[in-house]
C-alpha cells in the first residue's frame, strides 16, 4: 500500500506525507488537489483481492478488513477534494464491511444505465469488428451465420441488469480474434477461482443445481466472510449471470453465461472435487466427444469408467449424487449440451445429453439394477418430450458399484 501511494506521489512530483497509510492517502489526495488545482479522480481495481486471498483465514481476514475500512474511510473525509471515485472488484463487500462509512457510494452492478459498460453488445460486435470477422471466415471457410452463432454461444451471455441485454467479455473476444478464431477459454484461464470452489464445498451446494438457480434481490447484499452466500458471489465474479428477472417477487434466475465459463468451471470443479489424474482427464477430450457424436455408447461408458478409476479412493463418497455429479461435470467440461435434474411433467431426469443427432437419457442407480433404471425411463416417459425431434433417442441405465467405486452394470437401448 505504501509503495503504491509513494509511486503515485513521485509520478506527480510530490512527497508522500504522513506515517500511516490512511494519513498518507488523505494527504496525497489534498496535495494532488492543490498541485493541479483540479478535483481528484480515484480509480481502484480489485479492491477485494486481499479479502478474497484470506477468506478461509478468519483472523487474518478480519484484520485486513478493518485496516481497509480505515483506509477507504479517508474518502468520506476528503469528499471536498474529489470529483469522481470508481471502485471495482470481484465481490461486493460494500456497505457491510470496508465501505460501511461511505454512504454516498452508488452500486452500479445491476443498474440498467450501465448494463453494457463493461462488455461488447452483439450489435457492436457485428458493426465494429467486421474486418476481424471477415478474416476468420476467410481463414476457416465457415458460414457467417453459423460462425456468429457459435461466437455468441461461446463468449456472449453476460447480463448486468434486469432488462434482457447481454454482452461479450471483451478480453475473451479480443483474444479469439488475435488467435485467428480459435475457441479457447481465454478469460477463464487468467485465474483459478480457488476461493469459490472452497466456498461451494463449505456450503455443501449441489453442483447439479448451479444452473437455473433462483435468488432473491436481497441476497445480493449479503457479502461478509461470516455470512457470504456462494450463489450471488458466483454472479458477481462472472461464473453465473442473470437469465431472467421476476419483478413481482424481486427474484433473479441465474445460469452460466456461456460455454466458455460452463466448460472451464466444470474442469475446475473436477480438479477439486474428483482430483482425477491428468492422463485420464486428457483421454476424455479425445474419446468421449467423438463417441457421443457417433452414438457409440460402449465407448462413452468405458471412457467414463477409466476416468472414474483414477479418482483417489479416499475422496469418493458412497452416494448416488456423488457419481451423478462426477458424470455431469465430465459432460459439461467437454462443452456438451448436458443438463441434470431435468424436471418434466412425469418426473425428474437424472442426466440428459443432446448432440446434433442424438439424445441420451441417463438414469443412475446405486446398488440397484440396470433393468430397474431403464424401466423407470419407460414408466415415467422421460424421453416423451423429445419424440417429435429428428434425433435418435437412447435410454441408458447405469448402476454404480459402491465396493468398486465405479460403474458396475449398465444397459442401453433405443427409445421407441
């Protein structure tokens, strides 16, 4: 903190005055105002990094929080010298901890006036990036409409207001064009959300329910280490986004913004929850997608079995939900159209995977039989909503063997 303030002072031909950080900060603001005869603009990025780095260390976290509260409290006493203050961060500790003294701060997170401030709209993409788009199309020979739809699905989807306006992450989009149109998880690869994974685990949040979540507007104000809710935090940090808003009940529906986040976050969860070896994980990328696209269920199951066999035995939990979650994360990491706990009129489907030509309906059992699983799919007409499509429908019954800690018996058949 001292180095940052000292560098700012030196850059502006000033000498940093004072013994402690809050005093130095206050003096620097006043000296800048006097030196330039202009009100001071303050821009602070990642204000919450010290807090997030210590979120699982309560004693250190609270000391840092109190120190930052005193530091940022200077802004209120220096209001007469300030023209504008802009503070950004992953989380929203504002008003409940370090910014509690700053009652004049405006939260822009869900303000519709600034919904496109930090992103690129579809209209801006198609108008301002014509040369980049044309260059990719020339290199790949891809159809323009198909390419734009793929671009939208992979990088668009972030929503910062109650109105249905979504934007692209500028970093990922610009990296995509710079790498000649390669679809890679650019933004996500800039950092690992370790604190989020820890928080999800600590609060025992069901990973299968991370999409289509509903959160009351009041939940977005609960940001403190002792009472932090992982769900709104996932929104603040970009791993979930608003997909719908119910004004009557002030309720937000959240989901993954795009395929970049969905697949990359699943991989991060796999690394933490399953701790499978890298060589087995890498095999998934080459074999499983091709098998799903071809309708090769034998290879699909065998590949998953090989992957599950690499999970350390001491972290495996003997529950149907654990194995179902593992399979769900595998499909999601691969960017497949995978949904779990799918609610339809007749019941709830364990896992549904769709490709261009196939629909796979998975029913999982722990220490049951594959025949029972297939019978449940038939009895409850799980695949009935998809019978009108041109896709081939598969029903797959999978039994997890608790003793072997892997898939035991399984059976698959066409749905007719």
